[in-house]
């Protein structure tokens, strides 16, 4: 004699009942939300912007020298700027134990200009300015970030016959401070 038995039914409810009866648990699921933030990071490498010494300015005309190099790495849009401690190159006394500006010292007639040129990098090309002029403007470049940018700096100091020669041990001096800042709020 043949006995027929149904092992499982085709319906979903039957499959769950059959699986549960066999000791198998039905599948379950859950969701997990993951939120993260990434802060902006801007680094400035100014090791290539070395001090400029011994720059002999012509009596009249254009005077240009290298200001060295800067590197910016950023994962966000940024600005690269320069600030000047004086609006004009000013008389500096190097003969003192600690060199210092001369009180009521002489200044050059025209401002110093710092002009950047992008020389490489992995980020999309930034917007460069025509140059930062002491006493007038400070912005050098506006970068889009997401990589690195390398800049060559050119310093330009026009002179006229009205600019005074200085005594031995005195120079014209200005301090430049470079800053790279994220423009994210």
C-alpha cells in the first residue's frame, strides 16, 4: 500500500509554516543609517618661500626677483593670501643686536607686488590674481581644492630716482606672511 504525504505547500504562508515546523526560522531584516562628516583640511607648505637677502635694487625701473615657492593641499575651496607688515618696504637697521625698523625710517615710493604663478598640482586650476600689492590687496589665488597646487612667487619692487639710498648696514625691509584658508562656512 502506498501512502502519500504532503511535505510542503506552495503558498508563502505554507512555506513559513513548513519551515517553522522543520525548525528553520523565517528571514528578518533591519535597516541601519550611517551619516558622517568630513571637515575641511587646508595645509600650506611655505618652506620654499625662503628669505630674500642681498637683493640689489636698480636706481630706477623695475626690479624683480624670485620669492620662492608655496604649496597648498586642500579638500575644500580655499584662498591663498599674503599680508605685509608695512605698506612699503621700510628702512631696517641690521647693525643692531636684534635688527629692527628705523624710527621715522625711509620708505620706497612704490609698493611691493607679489605675483603667483601655478607651476603644478593635482587640483583643478585655481584662479590667480594679477598680484598682491602691499598696502592695497592681499589675495593671491582662489583654489577649488580636492588636491594640491604649487605656486612660484615673483616679487616686484619698482624704484625711482626719488627713492633714497641707505647707509651701510641699513636695508629696505618688509615681512610677508602667507595664509591658506578654507572658504567653507
